[in-house]
C-alpha cells in the first residue's frame, strides 16, 4: 500500500518544482523529502525523479502517480474537514502564506489571537510572493493566503479558490528630511516625476505601478536603486539617496531622517484572503478568515 506522507512529498515536488522548495512548503528538511521519495521509488519499483543539471525532474511514471496523489490528498482533506466540522471547533494544522508587509504588520496579531483562543490549532506561517500563493492554496500546499493587488494588475484566482477582500493598504511618498519637497503638505505626481527613486525590482507589481504612474505625467522615471525590502528602502531614503513609495501596512516607526508625504491621488492596493472553497466549512478556516477580517479593518 502506498504511504500517504510519501505521496504528499512527491506531490509537493511536482507543485513547487524542486526538492528544496517542497521541503520548505511541507516544513521538512530537503533530506527528509528525498528519503520519502526514495522509499516511494522502492515501494513502486519505479524511478520517480531524474537528475537534470542542478535540479530534478519528474519521470512519466511520477506524473501518473502525482495525479493519483492529488485525488487522494483531496479526499483526505474532505475527511479532515468533515471531522473538524463535527467537533465544531478549530483544530489541527493551519498553514498561512502572506506577503512580507502583511506577515509583519497584520499576521502577528491575527496568529496570536488564534493561538490564544484555539490552543488546539497548530499554526504555520510562510512569507511568500503574493503571485505564487493563489496556486499554493489551490494545490493544497497552504490553507490560507493573504495577498494584495493593484488596480493596474488585478489578481485572478484559480478555480476552486474562494476570495474575500478584507481591506486596503495605502501608500505614501517617503523623503529625506532635507529634501526640497519636505515642506509640502501633499505631493502630486508631477512634483515627484523627476525624483531619484528607490523602488522594488522590475517585474514586481509595485515597480510596474510606479513606472506607469510617472509615465502618465510624461516623465521617464529615474530608478536609482532597486531594493525588494521596504525596510531597506527606508534606510536608503534616510541616508538621502532618493525617495520611495512605501505602503503603510507593516511600515513601522520611521527614523527622524525620513518624512512622510501623502500622494494625491493616493496609491491603494487591495488586501484579500484566499482559501479553498472545499474548506469553507472547516472551523479553523472560517475562524481565521473572521479574525483576519477584523484585524485588517482595524488597521
């Protein structure tokens, strides 16, 4: 008989594309995942993974087994949801993926309340890119995902995934304290069109939004520094190296060398929570969505 945990490991490698990424998603070590798949190969008498360069690829036999694994894992989840629903209280493991500023500015309070009120819950948080998490939810890698999207790039979710908008996150322009615009009450796009910008790398939604915004006033933006982490952007602004557009969620206290100015019109990104439609009846999911909604609206 095929072992469920070994099927889960193989399915995770298929979903995430590598042993190391699968291990991260499952909360295991890469060695543990490799051992599970090696045991599955011995059980089935079939080669499931082949080395290619520095990574691995699934064989045709593994592809067939992955399809079976997905159906089996779906049935297991249905049974787990039904049992938890009968108990009538949140229990078991609940995995949550969130983008970085939500992981810092929203999830600590949410997870703390869930842990305090439902001690039978085993809570796990993964910081992930918001564009990857809808598929992680759909494929069962995580139970919930907190995501964001902008008006220029609305997010689409896979079939079978439910979505609720829980709030919005506004962004401001951060300037060095001695910047010529630091005495303005409100800034407009034309005011900052010629600034030296510190922004996220090309290909991110935030970078694309800023590019389009500045080009809309007839200026080709001057991106001086590409930095993924907002806290690093703030440090560079404080050092006088440029200006940045930074969301309020998870921003925290700013150094005295940085001033905050609202931009008119104000950039806004929507914040949503995603979960698999089949788990809507699960008490842990319903309670987590409720608490997320309350904390997001309070912020």
